[in-house]
């Protein structure tokens, strides 16, 4: 069964609580099972990347981290 959410990918949202309160961006993905959304440019986290054929240098990459779905509302 698919859980219903109030936002979907592509929606413009504003963070209404937490450390990133007041920031806004576009939803890139929604994980309804974990009640999380990823908002473009809001919660940047650094992730260590292993060397691969596509990324021969490896290193540290900044990616968007998840935010709880209850902390965002449509802009």
C-alpha cells in the first residue's frame, strides 16, 4: 500500500521547523515509507565517495540530505 503525502517531487516547499527553518527549495524525492523528503539546496551533507571508474579521484562530495516530511509545507 502506498502512503499518501502532501508533497510530491517537483513541488516548491518551505522548511517550517528545525535547523533549516525558513529555507525553501524544490523537492527532488519523497520517501513515504520513512516520512522523508529531499529538498534541493536545503540540507547539505558531506559524504565520502569511494574511487570508481566513473569517479577516479573519489573524495568528499556534498549531497542534499533528507528532512522529515512534517517539517515542510508547500510554498
